C-alpha cells in the first residue's frame, strides 16, 4: 500500500493492488449473485483515493432536475408529435388498395383505434410496474427510461450470458431497434415534400438519378439538424417538439374544415354516394367525359395479404404511443403524469384520425384513392400509389398549383416534427441499449456529454459576452451524444441502402414497413404475451431472498385493472400477430413477385442477425474465458429519490408515498476482468468457462473465512456499510 497514495478508482490510471482487488471483488460478487447494494458501495478509503476523472469502464447517468422534467403537456406532445407524422397522409391510399372497399377501410381504421388504446394500456402497465428494485428491503417498481428492452428482459429471462446480463430478448430488440428504429423513412418523405413545395414543376422534371441525389442530400441535412439540436439543447428540442405537435393538430383540423366547406359549396356529390353506397363492394368509377379508356387494372383483390399490408400501414400510422416509455425517467411524477397524458393524447389522435378519413371519403372517390386523380382525357399511372391527402387538397382548394405547394409544405413540416421527436426518444432508447453491454464501445454510446448551448453561454459570460434570451443555467444539460451519433449513422445507412429502389415512395414504404413490422408489431406481440404470462404464471422470481412472492395482480394493484389488463393484452396480441403472420400469405394481385414478402423477409433476416449477434457475444466471452482468462462484469448501482418534491405543502407526504421513487442516478460498470482476480475472490479457476452458477450463501461464507481480520472484513453480512444521503439504493429484479 506504500505506493498507492496517487491511485484512483475513478481514473484511467493503473490501480494499486488494494483498489483493483476491492473493485473487482465487489463486481465478481455481484455477478455471481446479488448482495444488498450497500455492501457494494465504495469504502471511505476508496472514496478518498477516488479522483475526478470518470472510470473508462463506467457509465454514469443522472436524471434531469425536477424543474426540467417533462410535464403533462410535453409528455402528451411527445405522443401526438410522434403518432401524427406521415402515416395519416400516406396510409389511406395503402388501406383502400389493400381492402378494395371503403367499408373495409373504415373498419380497419376503427380497429387501429382499438389497437392504439390497447397498446397504450399495455405500455402504461409495463411503465408503472417494470423494472422492479429492492429498496430498503422492500420490492417496488421504479419507472425508468428504456421502455421495451427492460420490459422484455423482465419477462423473457430464459436465455442469457449470465444472471441479469446479456439476455437474448434484450439483444434481439436492441440490435433490431438500432437497425430500423430511426427517422430514415420520414427524412426521405421530408426531402420529397421540400422539393415538391419549392417547385412542383421542376421537381417532376428531374431525372431519376438527379432526384434521388437531391432527396438523399436533403434527408441527411434534416437528420443531422435534428441530432445537433438534441445534442446542444435538450430543452430546445422539447420546445420544438411541443410546437410542432400543436401545428400537426391544426393541420388535421384544417382538413376537417376544408371538407365541411367543400360539402357546403358543392352540396351532395357523386363522391359521397359512390363511397358510402355499397361500401363493402369494389369502388365504382364515376369519370368525366373522355376517360372511357381509363379502366382499373386488376391489382386490388382485397385478399388476406392486402388486408395485412393495409393494417400494417395503419399500425405505422398509430405507432409512437410508446414514446413516453422511452424517456419515462425524465417525466415529472410519472405515476400521475404518464397515464393521463398517454390516454388523453390517444383519444385526441383517434378522433382526429376518424374525422380526417371521413373528410377524405367526402371529397375524393375511393376509385381515385386507389389509382390517382382522373383528369379529362387522361388516365393516372396506376403503378404509383397516390397520396390521398394531396388529392384532397387539390379538390378542396381548386386553384392551380397552390394546393400542391401548400400541401407539400404542410406535410414537410409534419414529417420534420416526426424526425425531431424520434431523434429525442430513440437516442435515449439506444443509450439504454448500450448500457446492456452487448454493443462495442458501450461507454461511448451510453454516456451523457455536456455539449450544451448553456455551457457555451457560460463560457461567453466569462468573456463578458451575453447571448440574448438564453439563461445558461437553464440550458446546461448533458445529452446522449454517443447515442445520437449511433442514431445518425444508422439513419445514413438506411437512407443510402434504399438508393437503388425504383422510387422514393418505394423507399419510404419499405423503411416504414420495416419499423412497423419489427419494433411495433413483432415485439409488441411479445410484450402483450408477456402481460398474459405474468398474469397466468406469476412474475419472474429472480432471487429467493429478495422476492416478495406476490402475484402480478398484487404488484399492479392501484395502477391497472386486472380484467382490463387481460382484455387489452389479448387485443394487442391478436392485432399485432395478424400482420406479422398474414404478410407471409402470397398476394393475389399483379404486383412483382418479390414485393409481397420484402418487408417480412428483411425483418426476419434482421432478427436472425440479432440472434447471431447474441451467439457471437457468447462465443467471444467463452474465448476470452478460456484463452485470456477474462470474464465480462456487468454491475449496476442505482440511486433513487422521491418522485414528489419535498416542498409540496399540505398532504405532501401522502403524495410522495403514492408517487413512489424514481431513478435519480445510475452507474453501470462494464468491464472484462482478468482471471487472476476471479481466482483470488472465488478460490477456483475460470478456465472451465463462464456459464457457472454458485449459491450466494456459499460465496459469502467463503469470503468471510478468507478475509476475516483484513481490509475486506466489512464486506461480509455482519452489517451493511452505508455512505449517507437520502437517496435509496437497490437491485433491479
């Protein structure tokens, strides 16, 4: 110990024997089986040795301060801004083509509303009850960011690298979300609409290759701008998201008003009669003179594959109601704010969606929704799916090219809002994925970095330069810069991977279809099944000493109704499985033979890639254990605080108990530990592999006997060591 004065547990320098042994000992103890978190806190000697430079193997994240957390309005705007994107403008054409009837289309939209509310209930149930921690000897739920990956790992714990580390379920979701959970599709849609809004005539006259290049350039600029905004100002990104959410609601209200005005101006038209008479039959044409030769091709059969594609596009139009779960750790009073914001936002979206679809049907014939606008003496290109919203604006505002430019400008802003909110939430999700340990460079992708505009403003203030309207303290928040870079890279790859497709519309359809099939429908089905599993078979028992042995109904009492939980989970499961399975039924239409299986085929290839990634990690771990005598250590040290602020006046204590705890700080240690230290702590060689299990009781007894009377004797069960403070600590179950 004579040369250990300058040693630091929290620096990248070489550690002395005491510090290295101490930190690795606690890591190994936690890896093999849980101890109380107090045993794993650094000792006073270690804290004295700790420096200011973060440990390169540790990921430290802090929740936002109370006044910077998401309130009810911001949480609701996250859902509104994410759900109302391009789907409500593009999907109606896919739906009417797939169902080949107005009645079938409207029924599917009603099913979409049912899907949205069932999904909201499933995610609220998970968000308020998973993950679970033992805090001061009591098991309780703590809402946190990360959403699906924590929920899947809580229910599906069957295949893993070691206890509580590197689950197959988490790796499947994490890798596929990194691949397709980005804004590439909306970036392409935004770029197309910007070109059309700038000059529709010039945009239409561009050569295919030239148009593709311009679209990709604008798409990359939009993606980069969104990532930069969320890197330098978390609050600025949230304010922009709220503003664009309100703007989108105004767009949908404007469509409803235009439909009413069109009806008042034209009275009862053939459009209304054709669309709502014999609604479940194939659409009939009511064409102007000179269009006798305009006959619909036999592309639309209303078969099972068509209905699957139609409902998948509706799932995409409703996808995004889970966005608050991605950032739940940043929501103020999540037990009160989250469910209210989620259900109210979904109710508003459902009313607007049905009103907009009825408006489309009142102005645009179902026939034109399938094949495009029928002009006098000309027929549309039936190989290109029409944008129903654009047809609506042309008919509702008959004044030259103005409707085109107005519509494209509005749709560009709507797409941009989707890009902004998806960048904010998906980056937090990818940060949580990086903290699981199966990605390369997890510390880079998992850490927060302060590149904020507030930091710049503080530096300028020291130079006696003040930025107007900027209070540095209100904008100095660290952001997940590494995760934003990962998000941007995956977006670039997808944008250019679709360069060779026939049209930008095909690229958009493929990218949005992959997201809807994988991250929404496929994993949504497993989340719904997970609710049924824990209801029927009980929640997973992760540790005999710490488990409360309660039923799921007892655990979720006060947050959800058990009967409604089963009903919503069943509906969500069935409606997600329908497109997942039916997409494999060959289409009867005349579309190219490969198109019908493109989305499900690529989706399952990505799932296979994710599974191979997990197997590859196990192979790497086994190789390092046998050849390099190293073992992967995954240690989590959470710290909690009350969700309800302390100075809330009368009744504050009761509200604090009702709101419970929130995750205030978390330290994740990810490291490959040398085998010599493992042998020192366990008294046995690691050469046999890494998939061993040991009972915690046996381990504790061995440690007591080996280290009694040394510097390590306070690690035993004689009494936990505490470091003070009012924040609790515990272990995730």
